[in-house]
């Protein structure tokens, strides 16, 4: 039995997508980020921070999407989605897996300020401006390092793409991708993957973004 604890259109999508890429079926336990269900139903026993994803697999419970991606890739090497110790692409694989969280942490901060504050007037325009600039910088850094291959590693699609690729569907709520042609092309490639489409079909609809784009508010003098 594999059970994924999941919020639609969240970091847990990375795990759902990777399971689909590996051909591993899972039971999905869905939560709503707003209704307190992540603090109930025994979930804090699976994740110390009471945040998705959590994955029950192999008789254990794992949390943190990066750790789950690495575990799945290392324990299912036949899928060819990891890079084992000693593999020449191992360092690059690890760097992209963890760079994904550098980017995602900025998206999370913008989510907090734009979407999740109960009183929108408490949002800080200065913090939003700084984090938007930082997010744009992480996208520019990724754009500069994408080479001629279809995916992050020359050897082909990997768990690093499942970690990073999801960000490129969340970041455009705050930063336009128009200046980043390589990122746009990369996003189109991963979006066309059958496993990605199957995962999206199981993902569920997100309920927290109420518009397509959130501009930086004016910083008052």
C-alpha cells in the first residue's frame, strides 16, 4: 500500500507526479489547506510540521518532498529517475533537487503575503517586492543554466525535474515567464508528458489562488 497525503496544487504534486512516472499506484488522502484538516485526522503524526506531502510506503512514513523524491529514486533504481552515488550526474541531480526548494520557499512567502493572510492589509509591500525580485532571480539563474537537453540533466528526465518542474506552474502567479524562453520551452515539455497529465488528472483543483497573476503592490514612500 502506498498512501500520499496531499493538497491539490501544492508541493505534494511533485510526489504524485513522480509516482506516476514510476508506474506506482497510490491511495490519495486529500486535505484542504484552509480548513484545519492538516492539524486533525492524525496527520501531525506523519509530518512534524503538519504539512504535505507525507508518503506512507514500504512500512514507513516520509515527509519533505525532496527527501521523498530522493528515497523513491534510490529505492526504485529500475525506473531510471535517480542518479546513484558515483554517477557523473549525481552532483547536478542533487543541486537541482535542492535548488527547487530555494525557489519554492520564495513562492511560499509570496503565497503567505498575497493569499493566506487573514487580513490583507497586514501584507508588507516591501517584503512582497523583495521576494518577487528574489523569485525572478532564481528563475533567471535557472534560465541561464538550461542547456540544449530537454530536461535538467543531459541523461534525460529525472526526479529533479519532478521537484523543479512543479515550481514553474506556481511561480507565474507572481513572475511573468515571458523573459525566459528556455523555461517556457522546458515547462511545455514536462506538461506534455503522459505521467504529468495523469498526475494532474488526479491532483484536484486548487482553491487558494483567485486570480491568474498577483502584481507587486505599490510601495508607499
